């Protein structure tokens, strides 16, 4: 379809043609026919610039609510070059790219996320106004994109320890490298750096130093622990606690109505907890 510039040119050609007919001016006729030919050729070139272009969605990583979700896309062309291809959603900035023949072009488009759950951007608009800008050829492409959006984390203090096994607030001591706990008789395999050479020099025998470090019991996270008044605030609070406990390397579990994830650590466990928080109460 014609752009504003194309409609303006078409109107100008009509006016010039009327003037050429009234005044029988051959020069004006020549200009009208020349511009009319360019107008017609530009229409076909604009359409051909978009025809044959292939788009392939490459998925996206989860984000937190309020962040922009990166949507990875590959554009393919087998036979011809595609220039000045513009991609966008109505609420996002336009992204322009050129695609060489026989090659693939990869890029990331960004879509704002406002709430937790599944983000579905909808159909992507792909258009071009190449080469003259008088026409725009466009298409709405459904790439079936969906991005998992975690609740926006709140940075609040962790609740008191709630564990099965040890009592609330208990800390167990394990051998480590933090605090000096005492001496014990040397055993084969003990590190030389932990030997008490002073005691040995005084003829008290060979002893090894024993250190202790705090080891916390598992932390359970529940909605009842959160200070938030709404469900979304509670889930955001739990999200922040999951990130804090993972950073501190402290085992944690998550107990939601209808969903319980046992205590553990690691990226897989963290992602499972964040996914449960993102989809809690969300219609399937």
C-alpha cells in the first residue's frame, strides 16, 4: 500500500496530468509518464523485497517482571537480498536489518514485561519501504513466542529459620576454616598447615588444629512468612528470599498451596522455585 509520500506523489501526478492535458504540454507529459513508471516499478520492488524472507524464533530466557524480555530471532534468505527490513510490535521500538542471500541474520528483539506468568507478545509486524519509500509491504507473523516472567524480587530480610530436624534458630558446627575449635591428635592425611608446631616443640606431641564453621539447617519458605498484603507482594517477597538463600549457599525449600519443592541448592533448584512462584495461581 502507498505511504504518505507515495500518496502525495500520486496526487501530484494526477494534478500534473490534468495540467498537461489542459495545456497540451509534452514536457509535462514526459515527466508524468517517467514518474508514473518509477511509481509502478517501485511497487513491485517493494513487494519483492519482502517476499521469500523466512523468520525463525529461537526462544527466550526467563526474566523478572519489569524487565525487557529478549526474544531471539533468525532471518533467512535463500535466493535474494532483503534490505531495510523493519520488525516491531506496536508498543516497541522498530528494529531495522539487512539480510544477505544464502546467509542467516540473528538478532534479539525486546518486549517489556509487566507481570509474572507467561508473556505472549503476539504477532510481529515485518515491513519494508525499500527502495523508494513510496510503498510499504508488510506482514503480521505469529511465531508462537512465550516467555516465562518471574515475580519482581523484593529485597527484604530473611525470616527466622524454619527447619525440620534442628530447632528454630539452631546452628550446627562442622569442621571448616572459620573459627578455632581446639586440638586433636594428629591423624595421617591431616594438612601440614593445621599442625600445632608450638605444642610439638614443647614436647607435647603432634596435634592438629580443628576449626569450626556454622552450618545452617534447611530453610522452608511459605506465603505465611511474608509481610505482603496481596498475593503478588507475597510472591515477590518469596522470590527475593530464594535469590538471597541461593547466593548465601543455604539450602531452602518452597511450600506453596498445591506445590511443594524440597530443600536443595543449585541453579536447577532455584529455577524450579522461581518457575513455581511465577505460575502460582496462573490459569493454564
